[in-house]
C-alpha cells in the first residue's frame, strides 16, 4: 500500500509539472477519495484542499500556489501556506500571494505572516516589495484588527508585539504591550524595550532614530546626507539579545551598536538604520544611492559588489568574517582574486599554522571509528539547508549534484555517505534520501560531519562552510557552487568537469590548501571585539577615502 501511495504522489507531481492540474486532482482523489462525499463539487473541493495540504507537506510550494490560485481561494486554505513554508527554497513565491491577499489572512496571525514577507522581500533585494509589505503590515493594525487581536488573547498580542519590534516599529510595540494582561509576557517585552533605551543611551544614539528610518522605508522615501557619514545597520537579532537579561550588561553592546559607538568615538558622523533581514544582498535603504558626500555602510551577513559596504558575519564563537565582498562565493577572495594573492604566503608558515589547526579541529586520534566499517572506502557529501541563500551560487540542483557525484565516485570505486544538515526538515529532501538510500553503495549517516570528512577519500558539496574542513584535511574537494575556498577546490561548472577527471589525488595541492587556509583565517577573519572594531574602522576609512579620490 505504501508503494502505491508514493507512486500516486509522484504521478500527481508529474501531472502538475506538465500543467495537467485537473488530472492531478483526479489522481489525488484516487488516494484520498471519501465515499461519504457524493456531491461532485464538494468532493472536488475536498480533493483540492487535501492536494494543497499534501503539496505543502512535500515542500512543493510553487505547485501548491498554482493549485490554490486556479481552484481554491478559500481563506482557510491560504492560512495553511503560512505554516512550515518560510524555509522553503521557493519561499519568495509566497510574497505576491500573501500581499495580494493580505486581507484574507487570519488577523490574529497576520502581523507575524506579514513581518515574514518583509523579511523575504529584503532577502530577495526588492526595495519596492519591502515598502509594499511594510504598508500591509501597518494595515494589519487598524482598529478592527486590534480588537480581534485583543480577543485572541495574550499569545497573539505577544507575537504581534515581537513582529513590530522586528520591524523596528517601537511605538507600535509599546502600544501592543500595554494591551497584554499576562504579567510574564508583558514584563519580558517591557524589559526588552527598557534594555533598548539603555543601549541607545550608552552608545549615545537617539532611540527614535531606528523607528524613524523604518518609517522612511515604509513610505518609500530616501534620505540625503549633508556631510561624510557612516551608516550602521542594526538587525532584528538585537531583540533576542535584549530579551535575555532583565538588566542589560552595557559593557557588551549588541549587534551593530558596538560598531556604531566605536566609529562615533573615532570621530565619524554615524547614523543608525534598520536591517530587516539576514542574509541577502546589501541595500542602501533609506538612503539615496546618489550622494554628494562620501558614505559607508556597515551591515551583517550581507553581500555586495565591492563598493560602499562593510559586511560582518559570525562564523564561530568570537570569530567574525569582516570584508567588503560578503560571505561564501561573494567573498573578496573568490570575487576579486587579483586583490588576494594568498599564494605568496610562506609555505612553511602556512603549514605550521594549518598543522596546529588540524590538531585542534580533528584531534590526534587518527584511527577510523568502528561505526564507519560498513561504509568501506567512501566519499562524503555534506548537504545544506535547501533554502540556504548561498546555493544560488550554484547552477546545479541538489539532486543533480548528488546523482552525478554518486556516479563519479562509483567509477572510482568509492561508496558514498550522505550527511544531511542537522537543521534540515525539508520533506523533499527526506523523500529523495529515502529513495537514494536504496542504491547500492549509498549510505545516509548522522555521524559527525567532521569525522566523516577526515576519514573519507574525497568530499563533494555545493559551498557549505564545512568545505574548510576538507581543505584543512587535504581531501580532494569537488565544489558545485562558489565559496570562499573555491580557489583551492576543484570547481565543477559542467558535469564534464567531473567525469573527465582521471586521478583525484592530482587535484589536491596541499601547499595551496594550507596557504589559503592561513590567508583566510588571518586576513578575512577576526577574533575578539578589539580586532573586529579595528578592521571595521580600517575598511570604513578605505571606503570613504576611495570616494574622496
């Protein structure tokens, strides 16, 4: 019976891909048909609703949207799109669906849903959609909607207040907080707000600056500067930090405030602006791109062409990647190779540094774990979360990468171990791994990714950060997308690049690996607040000086 259900589901998806939606619905009725529903119209409506639900569970967001728009339009079905779809790889398709039907969304969850649309719009880099989504968010707080929120209870009000904070609409968050009866929920929000005002005071910034800048974005207005200026973006993550302490430790300022305060103390004119999402492309909002005076931006987990932006990204405890390109394949090392000549580093110095790092990361136990015995000689493929923004730097789907890697490694006499990302809950990945695990020589493992890499014969991936472990372990690394380490990996741009390799050992240059590893961790990464402040200051000065010249 299970095989029949899977076959029906797969055929339903194939019919949808071919645009044969009526046939897909009929096929779905064969699986879910309810003999108690005799009336054809009601039976078809029931089948459509079930089909949409199953498509969403299977991660087929685009197909579910198409069925909804052509056959349903029921508000209760629309609300189902808000569940478990935010991390879908096609999540930006949600934006037009939700914005055009925002008045149909359940008013008790509309603030959270619309706040998510703002986030998705910024991740997509659409300034017009950001403004539209912010206006829809405002409309979710008219008098009638607020009454419904109050009637829905403190949980709905708390979620709405947090959504407002995430968009830096602090006056609205305060207004909603006053409506909450539960003392614990209200006190937590009040503490977050009090900590925010304290941080602004300590850093010497007007607490109204961020809400006013958010209002400018909402209205679609742009701002001109009248002197050299540094714009520091503050992310919504600040509220996670501020909510953890009843009285905030002012010696450890959160998020962008630590950079803003330091730059101000260095004599720069510094203004704050909200960053409504991460990751994604950098934006000038609410500032005009055309300025008469030099301007620099500092933002978090973003990328851009090498211009007016400094990007910082946390990569491990106390370590920040800080540069002008961004992260992954947008990094300057990859995007501007002529400016980053890591090959000139003394090989012995690079080897010494890498030897120490290898011991710290992999330890001194080089014996292969007994839990690996069933794998034989293997290559490992660490997977990423399907919605990970960096995967747009690859021309291959995850299935294309895996299928071709399995075929290639099999030709070299290697089994393959697939390691799913621990945070991945994608149903399509689940189904795919279930099918591929039946192939001879293919294993699905939850063992340590680091151990799998160390004891493997080779590694294939898109552009995950675990590629650095493969670089450090001197493994043949096949990279299907651009990454910071691409210049020391074997970059797969066409399938023929993979299939024409005769000897995997020849693609590894251990000296080059060590040089790149040394270069990245000593020039692009900082350890500790003092080093991070110094590097941000230097890059800001570099950007402003370039504009003066």
